C-alpha cells in the first residue's frame, strides 16, 4: 500500500488474517479447488507487509524489493488464472479451461518473461512522497502490462462465475484509477488496491457453493445439483436420490421421515 510503512504493515496484517481464515474455511469445507483463490488475500496481505520492509529500508535494491517484485509480477500473473480454473466445478472444468485459455496463456507467457527479467536485471524501489515506484528495465512494457491484466483481471471476468466477476470488475476499475493517478507508481498502488479487493473473494467463497452451472442461494445447504435447496432441507451429498436432467428435478429426503420423497424443483 502507499502512504507509509505503518499503513502497509497494519493493512497487510489485517488482510492476511482474513485470508488465513478464508483458506482455513475452504479446507474445513473440503473445497480444495477453492484453496488457491481463498489463499489469495493471505498472499497479498503478506505482500503488503513485505512492502513495509521496503519502506523501512528507504527503497533501494535489497532482498525485500526483489521479493516484493517476484510476488507482484510473475507470481500473481500465474496464480490468479490458475486459481480461477481450480475453483471451477469439476463437471465444468473442461468448459472453464476453454474460457480461460487466453488468460492462462497470457499469464504463463507474462510470468516467464517477467521471471527472466527479475533474474537478469536489478529492481530498484524509489520512495516518492507517499508512494513507492519500482523501476526495472522492461522491453515491450505495454505488451507485458496488457498480458498481466488479461491474466489477472481477465481470468476473473471470464470465469463464468457471477461471484468472481465482482472482484474482477473492482480490480479492473482499480487498474484504471491507479494508472490515471499514479502512472509511475502503478504496480505498487494497484497491488495495494487488489489486496483490499481480494477480501471480496472471501465473501464469495464463504457464501454459496458453486455447483455445475448454478450457484446456491445464501443460506442453502451444500447439496449437489443445479437447484437451490432451503437450509432446512437437511440433505447432503449421500442423500440425493435422483437428478432428472430433462426437468432438472432433484429428489432429496425430507428431514421429516414421513415425507422421504420430497422433491424440490428450481424456479
């Protein structure tokens, strides 16, 4: 984040704490596919704390600067599109791969180029008032920035999940604002903005269970299928008796033993 080492440290610690809880919730719920995205706030929170060390060292070219650049540049370009693909429901993974092919390729190529740059050229941080600018010699910088944004913002927008599109829209808007106001400090300010936006992911991943092409309504129970089941239905993955693809009718046992064949039909 901009402004000061203290701001980076406090904000980073708060975001990392929320991210830890988000990742732990995904693990407890058995949603291993959600883990990369659930852990993103944790990663970005730690990233902000690393920048606090950059502030404390007055910039320069130390280890904290290099570590910050590794996370901000090649790692995020690959982490976000891969995380979005992993979060896709298993029965739609192939369709998700087709939708995300462009962000995945853009992320892989961008990460490879940026990783090569960081291993062969120095990165220097410059304190500029209340912001930090990171200086590295990049060839074809506009193309790399475009590939980076396609990989990160584009993967969220193309995810096919309405919940994931929200942080994608916020990150895209943040990129525009940061480029307009702090062009020379774009990477630092945008990473700070996305760290805050990543908290939206915790809300998305903690809410409805994304199954198939549908999304469970808030308060529903984690039951398979493409319908919304009220929280008092009491079904689980082992209790579903049938899903009729033609009518999309799902049979589930009622909590009341007198009605074992209760049927729920989507609106």
